[in-house]
């Protein structure tokens, strides 16, 4: 999950919408009364169903952690294909996604010297292997490290001790994730031999948070890791007492390339099967937990929502397409591959929505609907309202894997989940199935089923139009 990317994409798309010429002749999009009535019944059916919960349990139990490029990645793909077929989807297939393969083998750290003790940490995705024993220099935030003079940390370990703030919408993740993505390069420029950070998380447990990092072009990567929050605080207290030396040992790194798959399933439309409403989540996870909230729940709830639509006596006009995206965690590889493959089919995508922010209750709905589709958008919101979902037009942006398609011009919707506790678990060993509330997940299934069914039943479109140039083209 990358909240910062969603915000950036939303900003770009809003600017593009403002700058687009108005189409006064565009016919207003509306949803028929019959479809509204069916959606209300569908909502109640979904609320009473535990299907999304059972699918998520299946994935996290039978496959477990699903690090992109691992043996479990292939098993997850096979699981998703089999599950979609078992659920009775009309069409199921896979699409290749190739990316660099990163492996984690072992990791450890300890304070050495007078206050010798272990530290709980985890390598950041993309870190190279290496063993470094050196004095630690603490920085309060990313800006402080970026301001360090070149060479000033020669032979030292840089440590950013930034505390991420808790927020229902996940807005605290932006600054926290930048510490992870930009901190190592700043440390290298200052001459550091290794990099440590306080985990980008809001918990107080001894569970470090992993996540991908990047090294700027031309820099030689250094071992980079995240400390569990209590261990970061312990290191800070030790530093307040005087110089501290830490020994850091990471065995990890890149190992060639790997080809995984986006897994796609469809409930075919009754009148316009060539047009699709896209929903989904990402199939991969980090390797520390079992990827329940990130993003087993997203896969499970969207599969369930589409299955419940498929169980209706009359399918909606358009096709419901579920995509289990490959390798979101290390660079949106599945989302980018999908956007490139369907760059010439933007208009066939009625609208797209992705669940990748845990399994908390959905509290708000918004979309990129242009003026001619606002009435239909409000109709969707009205049917979502009994689920405790507020209509918040003009807010939010597309999910991370949907983002590249949105940049191509595909209309998007946001079903905002309550992420107050999300970053207590995100990218940690604690991201496990027992953390999911079945009632909250059923509410998510109901919301996605209502949204997808009504969008697929609308008379008119939600504004998907090709951008120029589309993502993935030259």
C-alpha cells in the first residue's frame, strides 16, 4: 500500500480534469431504478455472507507469506486461478509480469561494547547484504540527514529516528515511507557505511516493519534496515548516554529476474460484456507475516463481491473483472503491466477500484466522475449509505495498482477504509489472519458488490478517456 502515490496521482488527475474542455453534449449517466433495488438486496446478502472472510482465510493459510519472486509467489498464482474457477467465474486467465527478484535470507543486529544487547530489525526490500560494525549517528528526521555534509558520516551508521503519526486515512505514511525510500541514499551521500531507521509504523511492539527502498542512480547501495519501534527508542536512550556502536549483519539482495502473473477473473456482462468494471487487490505480500491485511483481504473481498454479483439471476450489463495484481510491494509491477497491456482499451474500462488498505470498515466513497456522471455517482453513494459510508466527492484518489491505469485515463473510485490501526500491522510479522474482523470484512464485500454492480448497470459512462501519451508507451 502506497498512500503517497495515490495522493500524487489524484493531484495529477484532478489537474487534468480541470484543464479538460467541457463536453456540453455529453448525456447524463444514470442508474436504472431496477438496478438500485437489486443493489439494495445485494448489499444485505453480502452483509450476511462470510465468503470474503473464507477466501482470505484460504489464501493466508494455504499459501501464507507471498514474497514476490519466491516459491510461494507461484503457489499464490495457482491458488488464485483455482479459487476463481471454484467460485464459478465465467473466464479466468493469467498475464505475465516480469521484475527483479529480491531475497531475504538472514538479518541480525546488536549493540556492542559496555551495553551489549540484541536489536530487533528487518532488512528493507532492495537492501544489499553486508556486515557493518560502526558508531551510530542519530537524526531526528529525513531533512536532518539530507542536510548532513558529504563525507561527514564516513565509517558511521546513519539512524533516522522519525515517529510516524497515526491517522484514519493513512496520511502519516507519506513522511514515514519517505524515510524508508530516500533515507538510504541520503546516508550514502553523507558517507555512511549502513543505514538504520525507526520503522514506518504506529505500533509499540517489537515487530519491525519492512518495505521497499530505493538507491539513487550512481550510488553504491549500503546495508539498510528498519528497527522495531521499541528498539529504535532503546537505541535513542542509549545514544543519550554516550556513543553507541552497533553491529549489523544482513544476508539479502537481488538475484536475477522472475516472471509472475496477474491473475484475472470475469463475471461476464449480460449486454455489454466487452466493457468492464475492474476491482481487485494485490496477490503478493511481504514475507514477515502472512499478508492478511496487506493484501489478502483485498483479494478476498473483491473475489467475494464479484462472486455474489455472479450469483444474481440477471448479470449487470457490463463485465465485472477481478484482478489479483502481481508484485505491488516492490514497485507496482502488476499494476504497471496491466496498464501497459490495456493502454488501448481505456474506454472499455467503465471504472476501476482497488482494495489495498487493510480490512477496516469503509467510511467514505468518492470517484473521479465528471459532471455528466455525478448523478450516477450520487446514486451509488445513496445505496452505500446504510453501510455507514459517507459521500465525499472530490476527495482521495485511485489505489496503487489502479493508479497506472488511472493515469492512462481510466475512471477510478475510492472506497476509503478506516486505517487507524493499519500501520500497527503493515509489513510486520503481525500481519496475520487473526487481525481481521469478519463483520468489517463483510461490510467491505457489501460495499464493493454494490459499487461494482451499479457501475456495471449504469446507462452511460464514468468518464474513462485515453490520456496522451498513455502509461507504458513511448
